[in-house]
C-alpha cells in the first residue's frame, strides 16, 4: 500500500518535514518514491508548500494520506 506521509528532517528541536509518497512498510525517514511538498511548523504562520498536480495524481492512483497530511492538504487547498 502506498501512503502520503511526512518525513522528518531538520535539527533537534527544529523540525522540518517533507511530504512524501512512500510504501507503507518503509521506515519514517527511509526510502520513498517521490517528494510532493514541504511543511515548516516553526514559522508563524506555518508554511506548507505542496505540488497539487503530483498529489492529485497519487490520490487518483490510490495513495492514502495519513491523518496529519490530510489536514495539511486541506489547509493548502489541494483537497476538500
């Protein structure tokens, strides 16, 4: 099963995330298929950059977003 989820990068106490498409069996920060966006929770307001075309393509191919990513996509205006 393919999931759209967050991959954590950044230093300790300074999280920064990439929104990626990965196999559900892969580790959180391990191998992934494609990067579709970024999320920076430390700025005010939080910055969410998403490639809507890629996300819609993966969702139509059956990729399942995690709960957190689903909320971020809704805030970014990619999904309803």
